[in-house]
C-alpha cells in the first residue's frame, strides 16, 4: 500500500469513531506487554533525546521541596496527551504534545469531612442535596469523597485549602502515569471490585483500593473530578466556554469505558451530581520546567527540539505527519464524539424530536440489572436533558448513554 492509500485508510478509521452502545460482553483482556511497550516507547528521536536530557537534568537539579501534607509531587514533563489515531474517541484526538511545569496533586479526593470544615469556616457553601446518594449530613460519610458540588463550590474549596483545581492536562498526565499512558490509573487490567469503587451502590471511603499512578488514589472510579479547563477540541485550551471538563469515572458506572483515563467529560459549571467531586492541585514555586523548555509567565514553553508525535508519525516542521503528509488535525479534533459522557455541549441548531426504538440485544442486560424492566430501548433526538423526562415518563430506567442517545430498560 502506498503512503497516500495508507493515509486515507488511517483517516477513514479515525472518522468512524465509536458509536456502538456498550454491550454486556466479557471485559477486555489486559494489553499485551509487547504492545504496551511499543505504545509507550519514545515517538521519535527527539522524544528519546528529551528523555535523556530529562534524566541528566534530574541528576543535577536541586531536590524539590517536600510536597504539602496530603499531596504528591509530580515532576515537570513533556507529555503526549490524548488517544492515538486508531484508539479512543474522536474528541480525545489528536494526540498532541503538552508541556507541564512541576506541580502537586492531592493524594486522595477531597473528603466529606474536609469539605464540611470549609463550610464551618464560612469559605464554602453546603453541598447540594436532593439526590439519593448525596452525602448530606450523614455521619458515616466523613471519609468518603465529597460529591454534589458544582464547579464554583469545587473552586472555593481548593482556594480555602490554598490550592487550585488541576488543569485537564495535569489531571490526565497524573492519571495515566505520564508516558506509560495507562488505560486505567492502575494499568490496563479492566476495572473490578479489587481495583476501584466501580459499579457500586454509592461512594467508597477514599483510598479503599490500591494506589495507582504516582501513588494517587481513586483517579479511576469513586467520583468524577472537576478540572479548571474549559471544554473544547484538542489541541487547543480555551479560556471561555459553556462547559468545564471533569475526568475519572465514578461508582455509578457499569461499563469499563467510563473509567478510561483518556475519557473526557464535561458539565455546565452550575450542574452537580452525586457522582462528581474534586481533587485539588498546587503549583510548585519557583516554576520548574522540563528540558528544552523555559518559563514564560506561569507556564513552560518549548524553546528547542522538535515536538513529539504519536508513534508512527513524525514532525514535518508544521505538524505531526504520516510519510510527510500533514494530517488534517482540525478536522479530526472537531469530529463529534459518538460515545461520550452525558453532559454534552448543546448543539447550535434545534434538536430533533425524541424517538425510541427497540434494542432487544440488550434485554438480557436489562433483566440482570433492572428488575421489572426487561426490555431495552434506545432513545435518540433532543438533548441528554430533554430525553430524561421522556424516559422517566415511559417508566424506564437509564442503562447507558452517549452524546446523541440514551439506552434504557423498560417494563415492556
């Protein structure tokens, strides 16, 4: 196959995305060790040089100050963010280089007890109530992660703790163990009751499961976590927008896809959920930057060397390319995600009316998990929010969801 044919084949696969509902099939096997090594190997000669320079710099640089209590220090890094062209969802692409200054991240999610202390000090407003699994004033939830807080409440808590919300870039780097690009924070094994608070009737006490990447707990599962980042297409970072990114999956999910470390989710800042909480970050001072970069204001910027590209691509002077032909990055990044989180950015045009169709291939899953609702249906049209009352009016329970559809289990 010549280079042009190979490029066209690659782009056609990328454009297909992932539009199939999660089927109750056996969990995927762990990634092959050799394949994992290939996926995490330096993507180019410049990446290898960067890694070597980083090691040399680490040997000569002064030891960083100990992290604040309850936090873990993450080193400065040049990191490939997102999913490779033939993996993940369209909104997770293109895989692109980001430069991260050293920072600290909370070892665990913020607990109910810690948030209540903020409320008692007058720096935070009480968490929302009204959902079954909101912690409220329950005394037995003190060591569980706080949930039912919106974006301003998450920001207020971190400010009270003299910290800040992590950026989406920082969060993903921490969750994926940097260049290891782990599928889940603990590795590539699928989630189960030994790895995470997942498919569980409510939250679990923080740090109930073994630590994952960098010694951090619950980066996959327990509660989703707010970030400071405005949602937008990769590789850009927006400064204004209607939705904020949150990451990590939660106790309420039944399908492994929701706990992937590359998965992006977003919510309007005023929204909240019993499955959404917070973990705080803190910048290292003075600013510490990786090799081949230098401080520019509050960030680190590459000043020499070629940007890294995903394995199989190389830098052509303007963009990562395949065989010298530049990939249409903007088109790939802007492709709507077909299987994404429920809080999708509302479309600009008037949505189509909600309609439902039978999906009997999921009946067995409905029978196993939703007593009295053995029939599976797929609801399409409208928005995530406008579909909800229709589903409830039909006496159905939501089973799974994507940007443009909701799978539900009904009585018949």
